[in-house]
């Protein structure tokens, strides 16, 4: 069993966080995001992992290396130009010689991959899609199945009223198990989409095509800053199972500073007297001056938060400067090296 992670996107919806940091390795709880996908694969015994890259591939490879630190063997494949999800799968064909688990590179989940594999094998499927029920499926690919979990129809990004009419709210969760025969449905060297090209071809060929329900499993698309921030809230509130939170990094906290038990503080942080940290994640080397307040926020590494500044429900990129008595709230997202002047309100 092998795995392919489609990690070639530019992360446009997640900007400005992804201008200098490729989306697959944006920090989540102070770890590169892809490690969570690698972790659930390794737990299922899937240790041969291919990463399909396109945008800033060197940064990803430099950060993750050969995968030995994480119990897997990583192989890197860089597309010459964006080829779509199906095209990227076909482009990596030389490295995929057996049944393959394919994951979209922006999905955070605690899915038990072994159960998905077992379902696929038990039903002798050519392709199996993980499916998730959501309240509003309009931003996703709607998938309809019959009583035997066989996939019968796709509807890409339906209008809410259309989804209500057919009474289906099950979406394509971006996790697939595919037999090598699926590669034969995709022309080499051409741009193809799983949703618009490959999956309809599987239905047309009448190959065994099944949906695996993951409704009791955590799942989140990290495609935009609001969802990225919510993922941190979910980690801190214990909604995501199987991934431990590291709160052992050494940092310098003044006796009069307040850091709640939920917050995660990176190595080398300095928290001055009177500062208060609540339900937040601070990256390495963050400096928080006297009486500053950080609540429900994510602060990337080496940020300076000046005295009496207030940050609530925000994401702050690397090496930013927040001035004295400045206020940053309301879902604000700052890219790397942004500077907020003293007494500003953002």
C-alpha cells in the first residue's frame, strides 16, 4: 500500500499566510501541517509516501527531508506546471505501483486510514472515496450513494437549494483509495481533475466505486484563514483525536504573567509581567511585552507584541510587529513581517 499527497496548490485562499510559506507546511500547533497527514498514514502502516508538489517545492523538501524522522519514506515529484488533481496522480504513476491512498494536501482529519483500507479491500473496489456530511455542501463536491454504498452520482459545488432538493449533503472528503487500473483512465501529460474527469470516467466504465462514510470522524478543509484558525481552536478544545499537543517547549514567563492551560507556547518565547495568553498558540521566539493580551489567536514565530497591545481571534504571520496599545481583532490575518503602529485598531 502506498500514499500520494497532492500538495502542489499555491494556497491562494489562505493568503497572505502562504505568500512565503507553501500551504502544505503552514504551521498547525507549531508543526508543519503535512505531518498530520503523514502521521495518520504511518499509524495505518502506510510508510511509502509520495508528495506531489508544484509551488515552492524546495521549501517543503528541505523541511520534511526523507521522512525518516516521521517513520515513513518520502518521495518527491514536482509537476512541470499545475496539472489538476487527476493529472498530478497520473504524473506520479512511475512511483505508484500498487493500491494507493490519495489525499488532498489541505485536509485535516483524524480518520483511521486502516478502516478505510479494510472497507476498500472487503468490497473489492476499484476506487473508494471517503465521504463526509456537512451542513452546507455548496463549496464542495456532492456525492450520492445507493443503499450498498455504491457511488451513483456527483454534483460539483451545487447551489444550496439544489442540494436540498435531492436531500443529499454528503461531500467528497478529498481522501481516496485507488487501484492502479484507475491510472489507465487518465491520459499521460494532460491536465485532469478527479472530480470533473476521473470520477465520471469510473462511473461510465461501471467499475466498482464505493463511498466510505467518515461521519464520526473529525474533518476540516484548511483552505482559508478562518478554517485555519478554527482548526487550532479544535485542537485546543480536544476535538481532534490521535495527535498529542506538545507543551514541553522551554520559554521564559514572568511570575506575574498569565498563560492558561490550553495555550501552546513555542520554544524561546518571552512573556513579560502582566501579559495574558488565553486559548492561543504562539510559535517559537515570540516576545510578548507587559500587559499585552492574546486570546483565541495563532501567532507564528518571532513576532513582537508590544506593551498593552491586544490580539483577539486573529492570525499573525512570522516576524510581525504589533505596536503599543494596538488592537488586532475580528478575524484579522497578517502576513509575514507586517507592522501595526502604536495605538492602531485593525
